[in-house]
């Protein structure tokens, strides 16, 4: 049996792994590379495998760095089945159609696939419930709740005498919106994410930080910019702000703009799956809509987005993308970052070479759409809102698995992988590997 690392090997994006056992070929994720120009150019590389030979695809969750290249399979004769949870199916449709639309309209990058390819891929979907045994002849598989975003999964694959555990992206449990990460009990081979493998999230109260920043702009009349991922982070922010307003911790009157069509669409999906919420921590707002509150303003189009800049007074703007690699946040950044009354609140992981990472690391100016934009705003970072497990949670997840003899660290920058490998070697007898891109390993 072989596994080939087609992405997320030394980087946080592009997750994709090909498992081959005799005549069976199983693809786990096929995500988009994001970040530097060099990384994004990998999206255009020809496939290194025959798509028409893939029997089965498993999708861990619907973030673009896990699903973003999958429609390419349809151009190369893929005819198998794609297994995912029901929530992942709905979010994947929104994410992939959005990506296809951007490719068609912006003309900045090569078109990888069309909306027709997206629908063709989704027609191959098989919906899976957590804990449901999937029997596919020569192997069985189970999806476990990864606790990362709505519908996210870790995957157990049983092939003959081998059991493989693919972590997917593990959640920062316990989360307010989604249920805690479910552990896998037995596996000899583990393919494990390492995004925060070199550090733990700080002991901070994100609620206090967000309330403090909103109250600050209430006093100055400035803008609070929040670049936010459309999936999970946007919903978490809306739910928090709903409670801050209901409890009188911030003014009812301060406008909060949700300037993210995809964020709005995904929020509607979250409302459809309340059974996936963490019942112990999730508390409904005083209305029937847990993501709505007074003076929430949904921005319908680009013209309305630009109009925000003419609105006087304090305001909160939640816009994509979360790492400032594109989307409407960039237009707001051009307008507001030069102003000292602006606060930029970073609430998620910022990959190498992204505008968000540059600002996080203290850049005094950043290049946006060919112009140099001064960063005179205050920059505030909340790391405890990350949807990824930190080092201690990653180690706890691994320690729950018995029988491990091989561990492959993926979905992390090399500094994170090296640090996590050192920690693992303190307690595990298993071999720990840091695979490189397109490396093939015998299991």
C-alpha cells in the first residue's frame, strides 16, 4: 500500500493525499494552494495521477484548501463517488461556485473549472453520517467529527490489516458553535495536521477583546475592520455580537456590516444544522435567529460595499477573505488602513506571504492591487478564536490513538512540523515523518 502526498506537505494549503492499494485508489481531499505566487502556481500544474482511475474520494470539509481543486477531476474522466457529510455538501457548493465565479470574472488567474464542473462533481456526492460504516468492498471507512467547522471530519480507513487515520483539520475544542473533536481509538498509520504544531493559543478572552475594540471605535467614530473566513469564523463573530448587543455590552445602534456574500450564504447553511451545534456551549440569542441582531447590515453588492466608505461614524465591517488574499476586505483596507482611527482585528491563521501575515508581522505598508497602502491603523490579533487545534490539543488527539507506528505530519509550515515532531517523540515510539510535496511512501 502506498500514500502519495499531493499537497499540504510543508505548507498549510493544498491538502490532498492519494492512497493506493492493489487496484484501489482513494483520494482524500483535493484542496487549493493559497498564499504566495509560487504556491498558487501549483494549482495549474497537470495532475500527477489518472483521475479516471480514482475509485473513491473522501472530503474532510469544505474549506477551499481542502476542496478547491476537486472539480478539476471532472475534466479528466473521474466517475467515482465523493463521500462527505451533509453540511459539507452544502458549504462545498457555495465555496466552489464562488471560486468558479471569481475565476470567470476577475481574469487574474487561469480558469481551473467552471460552474458546470462544480455541479458535475457534486452529482457524484454520497452523504455520510458521523460513525456510519462505509463498506466499499476491499475497505471500510468511518467519518468522525473533527470539531473544526460545521460538517468537518476525520476519517478512519480500514484496508486489510492496516488502519489509517486522517485527521483532517482538528478543531480548537471546545468551540462555541460546533461539537467537540471526536477521538479515533486505533490506527497504525496517522496522517495528521500540524498548523499550530509549534505553539499553544494564548490564554485570552476573545469576547473581552472584541467588546473592547467595538467600544473603542464607539468613542473615536472609527472603523473596526475584521477580515474573516466565510465559514465558521463569520458565524462565530455574528453570534458573539448578537449576545453583546442583547446583553448591553455594546451599543445597539452601532452598525455591523456583513460584507461577504459567501459568508451570508454559509450563515444560512449553519441555521439549517442546529443538531451539529455544541449544545453545552451554544446559547441562542434572544431572537429565533442566533446570528442576527439590531443594525446588522447585509451588504448586497459591490456598489453598496463602496458606499460604506461614505457613511460617517463608528462601524464594524466583517468581510472576506480571512487572510486578505482577495475579496471585499481589500477595498476596505485601501480606504481605512491609512487612518489612525481604524482598528484591524485579525481573528484567524495568516499563511506565509499573505497580506494578513505581512500586517500581523508589523508591516508599515502593504501592496494592494498595485498600490502601496500605508498601515497607520491599530492592529489587534486574537489567536484563541482559531478553528484549529493548538499544540496541546494536537498532542492530546494523537495520544488517544492506540497502536500507532507511523505518523506523517502535514498541513503545517516546516517550523510547525519540526516542533510538533520533537514533542511527539517525547512520548511516542512511532516513527514521525515530514513528507515533501509529491513524495510517495510505502506503508
